[in-house]
C-alpha cells in the first residue's frame, strides 16, 4: 500500500510539473535534475530528502506565479501542512513559520522605558500598545511544526513594562485568530479599527486627552461608517508564498466614514516627499489603483497608499489642535487612518529595519507632539 501511495503521489506531482513545463516552455531536463536529485530508490523518503526536494522545486518555481501555484498544488495533493517557511492549520489559516526577529525582551523594555522617561520629562503623555502579532503558538494542531515564541515574548514584555511603570494598553485580550487575514500576517481592517477605538478611549479616559466628547461618540460608533467588501480579491504576504491553488483568495474589506472628512497626506523617505494626496478619507488614503487591479494580490498595500516610512496626515475638519506621534510597524498602516480622525495632525513612523531609523528623541524635540503612542515590540533608534 505504501508503495502504491508513493507511486501515485510522485506521478501526480510530475504530471503537474510537466503540464506547466509545456505551458511555460521551461527545460524539462533542468527540472528533472533539480527535482529528482534528492530522490533515491528507497521505499520511503527521509525527512531531509523531502525537505530538499521541496526546496529544489520552490527555487525553480518562486519567480513565476504559475510555478508558485504549481508548487502549492503539489503540496495540496500531498496534504502537506508544512511548506518550508509557511505552516497551515486545519482551517486553512496560514502562518509564517518563524517568529518576528526582535531584540531580547530586556533590551526592548530598556529602550521603551528610556523613551517613556524622556516624554515624561517633557510632560507628554506616552502610551505603549501591546499589539498581538499573528501567531500559531496556541494553535493546537500546529504544535511541533516550529518554534513560535511570539506570545511568550509579548507577555514577558508587558510584565517588564508594568514593573517599570510604563503605561500599557494591552490589546491581546480583545482579539482572536479571526482578527487576522487567513493568507496574511496582518490584522484585518475591522481589527485595526477596533484597536484604534480602544487606544483612543484609553487616551481620553486615562490621560484626559482633550478630545471633544461628541467626537468620541461619533468616531467610535461603527454605525457612522460603511463597510465596503471586495470578494475573493486578496492573497496576502503568506498566501503568495504558496499560491492560489493551495490557499484561495479571501475577501478584503474597508471601513469608510459615512460622514464628511477632509485630509492632506504626504509620505516621505529620508525627508524627501514621495507622495502627496488630499481629499476625503477614500481619496486621501486608499490606493484605488491597487484596490481595483484584479491581478494585484496583496491588497493590504491599499491602506494609506502603502506608506511605510514617514507619514504626515493633517485633518482639515478637526475640532482640536492636537498633534500625535504614532510609532508602529505595518499593523499601524490601517490604524493610522482612523487615528487621524481624532487629531489635527498625526505622524506615523515605522521603525522596522530599513524604514524610519533615525533618532526618535530628536523627532519628538522637533515635532513637539501632544501625545506619543508606541506600538512596536522591537528596539527603536533613540
């Protein structure tokens, strides 16, 4: 029986390969050599042989959607859940196999406390937001597939910051796996909206940030918004690694204000403007070209027009003169759109490597914000 299963599986795999070779006119000899290089005449392939076989296939396929889809289809046929750097749970939810590579928790907590003490000295309210990163650490059917210490590190960081007296808004208790896209490592637009509402309420109640009461009621009321849904249009950062045959495209939604809005938005890289937009919420923040392009898969880039370094947003209909500095990884991209409703101006900086990595203390000195919100579990440049 084992021989029969092996025979059927291998022949199915190579039928798919040969079919795509015919379509793409790629050398069958190269694929034959790469794919069969690690396969011996043994009855059962070893774990190492299987890994190298899959790696060889992916290296050949990874530059073309057709080949990525073929790779994913092969894994689907073989009922694989572990696809090199991606794992899939029983419900088809995809995860990156490795945890985010942040610095040691002690170093991060030192870094955050230093920034907090600096803002405290300037009498600027400071809030650390513990954003729950998408993780399979507690997914029962994925135990043993890899080492995911995301949740462990998040809990330890919150504990250390509480010990040091740093104000923390812990979002972990509010979100489940449903808060994230199935095929992407980010949270959904709905989750980002909810997270922002929680953080703004915290600032209003704990720090007495002077938002107008009627603004708080209006901006937090989901009935004041409309949900625009784009069906089967999104294949996220994890999904594109395994293709559409392994994981189907999912729905993509945007929460749009139903009330009047007017913004100016500019994106800068190394201090130089790379984009400027003005108009209402949709006109200013939503990248319509990417949104409506059926061939563009990673719709998360639609939010804030893909802004990822230094983002300056001015709210021309604000009822206050408040300025906020929001420091966050890419989870902050959709969240910053909703945060901008509450302030006269916000600046959203992404401290991830290769993005905004200049001194944040110098930025605060220059910008003089009324509040600083940090949502990042790594070290930032001080």
